[in-house]
C-alpha cells in the first residue's frame, strides 16, 4: 500500500528552524548515526591522518567501532560518536562534532589511500546567499551545506599525486535503491550537478523531484553521489555505490517535514534502471565545476524568483495585458500551424458532462458555445496537425473568471478527443496554472464517434528522456520519471546537463507514437505547458498558459526532438497501463 | 621613387599591395611639396589611425563601451551592438587609406566576431537557462570592421565604425 503524504514535497511549508533549535536537535548525533546494518569495526584502535587539498587536515584516533577523537588542523581533539560501513575496499565513515552543527563524511579507499571528504554543516545558507536579491536571513538554516574535499591518508612518505575527482561518467545513469531501513527510491543521475529522485516508499512514488547533486569518481567501478533537497526539507543524502554490484553505503542527514532529525548510516541494494544518452563531446569526462567559495553550488530556487500575484492582480493583468499566440522562445522551432479546420463545425462531448459546439470561422478564429446556448463566443486559436487528421488546438475562454483555457487534441478519423482544461489560480498561488484532463468524443458531419472507447492514459512515455530544441539557444531535456511527473533539464554549452526541475504531469496516448502530455510548474513559475509528442517525426506542438506581472498569455510551444534513451521503470509502477 | 614608396607600403600592409594602390596615389599627389616630410606625416597618420582601430577592438572586447565611445568624434552618437562579445582581427586583409589633405581616412579590417544575444522573449525556461549562464544564442563568423576617421584639431577620431557582413 503506497504511503501517500498529505502534501507533496513542494507544497510543504517547512519550518524555518533557528540555529538554537538545530543545535539542540543535533545533540542526538553525539553518539553517532542510527543504523540498521551492523557497523564496521575496521577502524577500531586505528589512528589516521587525512590531508586534503586546500581543505582541512584531519587527525583521527578511532577508540572503538563507534567512538573517535578528531583534531582539525592541529587544534585540540574533539570526541564524537561515529559509524562506519564497508563497501569492498572502501570505508564510509560519518560523524558530527558535538556542540557544533558540523560533521564529516569520509570515503576512504583502502587500496589507494585516497580519500574524499564531505564536510557538512547546518545554518550555512545565509553566508552563501546573502547577496541574492531575494535573501531573507534565517529562512533556510535547516538546509545542509556541504563542501567536497579531495585528499589522501598520510601514511608517511611522499603524497600521492592521484585524487578522486568530480565526474560526468555516471551522467545518464539511473538506479532503484532499497536501503536497509526500508526506504526505496529511484535515483536518476540525469545531470552533472543535479539529480531527479523518486521516493517510492515515503511518498508513494507519484512525483519525481530535483535537487543539486555531486558526482565523484573513485575508480571505474565506484562512484559517489550526493543530493541536498534544497527548496524542500534541506535533507542531505550521500552514498558511495558500485554500479555493477548495485550496492551502496551512505548516510542521510537532515530534518524531515515534521522537523524530526534523521541521521542514519545505511546500506542498500539496488537495481540498474538503464542509461540514457550523454551529449558531451567524446573523451570529455569532466565533472561539473562548482562556483568559488566553500559550500557554493548552483541551485535552482524558482520560488525565490517567481513573482506571485494576488487574485485581484491576476484579474487586473489579464484585463490589461492578454497575449494570445504571440511569438514565443518556446516555439522558435514550431511546426507550421494549419488552417485545415477553417469552415468546419464540430461538437465536443466531454465525459465530465459538458458539451461544447465549435465553429471554425477561419484559420485563426473560432466560435464556441456550450450546447443549448444560442450566443457564440469568438476566440483566437491556433491549430496544428502533427499526424493526418489529428489536430491540436487551443483558445482562451474570454471572460471566464479563472482565465480558463481549452487545449485539446481531436482525432477526426476515430472521433476521439482529449481536453486539457487549464485555468489560473491554485489553492496556494493565485497566478499558478492548474489543469484537468477530460476524455471525450468529437461529432461532426460524416463522423459518428465511439460510445465507449476513449484515448487512454499511458506509460509508453514512462522513463523516456527527450531533448527539445525550442529556439536557437534554448534547449531542455525532458525526463518522464514517473507516470505523474515530468522533469526538465537545462544543458550547458558543452552538452552536459545542468539545472533541473520537475512538476506534475499526465500522459495520454493519442495514436501509436503520438502522445499528449502536460506539465505544471507548481511552486515554480506557475506555467501550464502542454505538448503533443510525435515520436515518428521527433517534433511536437503545444500550448502554454502563464500569468505573471506582464499579463496573461496563451503561447505556442514547438521544438525539435532527439530521443535520449529510456529507463526501464515499468515494474516500479505496476498498476499503470 | 614611386616604386620605392609602393614597395615600402606593400611591406607595411603585409601583402595588401592591391589594396594599397589608393594610398600610393595619395602620397604621389603630395610628393611635389616635400616628399620625405609628406611621407613621414603620412606614416604618422597611419599609425594614429591604426592605433585607434586597435583601441576600438580592445575596448569592444573588454565590454568598455563608454571608453570605446570616447574614440569617436561624436561620442554621444556612438552605438554598439550589445551582442558582440569578441572581435578577433585577421590582419592579412587589412586596407587603410588616408585621404588627400590628411584629414580623413578609411580602413577595413577582416575580423572574426563572436556574438552572444539573449534568447527572447522571456519565458520561464529562458529564465532558468539564464540562471545557469545559458539562454543565449552564441554565434561566430567573419565580418569586416569598416571604419572612417576624421582629424580634428590635429587629433584623429573615429567618424564611423561598422561590422559589416562579408
């Protein structure tokens, strides 16, 4: 039975924990992390001096399997609880420093003596973000900060020249993981500094979410992954894993939605989900460069830049400034629209009980009326015909109180239609678009539609990754990581994937190779995006609905596609079609 | 004498003998007064013009448009394409001509131009791309930096500059 949360991660109003609250909560870490699998005693009785490049020198004495003392850069020693687990030749060690909000996580390669250190701390957000225009102090103390240091165990003699390093080698990889405490996730390494993760056990797997990530090469069989759930709980997940063996060892550190501290050392087993394409040049294995400064990373924080409006402001901007099918950067590569509907009349019978009559007055003007009403309402529209006799078209419903839009796909061979009914305003944000999918049929002269058959939701897009080139200079890659969400990823100039975000979505099969989908930029930019994906032509057409300070807009969407591969996810969503 | 002047000029222009012909004619027109002095003055003019041209490229590449405007005879009318990010000179195809009277000059210089223009109009995806340092259209191509110069109060200034398509 899936464990659906009352609210998805992006709708939770996380507490702005104070530094004092965090310090108090972290007292529980003094004895080390919680664990389910047994700890390793490999370090018991050992001393170890770790030297990092441009970072701290850490002198450890491990008194037992769970107590250590640490001297940083020659300072006085501090005692702490710790936990360690082994993964082949690697030791993963985690500890916090009592009385502080800091800790260290060590990935020690016992074959090479190389070490990767993840220094972590709370209450570091303000120092890293105080120059941002949206900055307010004290809001994100709960967000775990991290700095990756590369170094080695000083065993005497000359320092080794080799180091672990950031990498793009695992970009495009995906894994299912089940931790020893039962937590199940799908982790997609879909960028060089971001990740998409689906929490199957904690949130029912409805949505994939995105977070900044680190990827480190240990050796060709071993990699390190971290993510910090920025914009959500701020929880930090770090693990070292072996892809071939599908095994992981790592730690979770942070406060959940109830502000309960989680500090857990875990071991997990996984399954490979597949590999999608990378777009860097051959022989480019470099990892993402991080911005300068301890802890700095590139984080997409859309709610800090999204200009929210009140309901009254939405009404005002819509009245003053409505844009219908004006040029859009999202449609620089759109396929030509069609005037083939001009002169036709048709009736849409939707399964929600509404029946709407349409009269296409011209190539870009239509009239509509609810069945039974006498007066026609005239709107500007655009239509595309991505497959013979399949049309996608849309229009605003002028004067509708929620600034509704009707975006639909009609198959005039089969008599089938699917409506994406969009409107502006959610229970959270007045200028955030929402949408409802409605199946139905289309009637017109010479076309009698089916009584029972409908377009259907589909999982045929599930797991696919497709790049979309909207305009010169504007490309993103979609990852359809669950049946109900869609993720978009921005490529960098060298083809490596970068910032990533996600939103709710649905997928409807129109014909073989032709799929209707939408995405909602919830708690993001408020846009409803729709697209009709044609895998046979690797093109799409679509329509976006957006409301912001610059007005209400219904805009074309059109891009040229490349198929970037597909993850095999069907078994994790067994009840889908 | 004419041959000698032409020979010197060819060397100075790095192989631009044909393009040098107008200057050769201009020099000849003034040779009757004091050919050596005239030749020296001409070389100084060319040096000044070439220095202006180099300064313009350098300031454009630094994004210092205000400083670049100061090189113009009418700075307030100087306008620069904000998309131009880098101008790289290809001096092999240089042309420089100082007009008779030595108060006006023209030059053409083959250049490579890298441009970077923001994707327009704004949309949420463009905003996200810009946060990553993307959301721009990058292009590179060959153009001709075409410049006219004017000497005022004994000082050369740029009268017009244009990056013309090849």
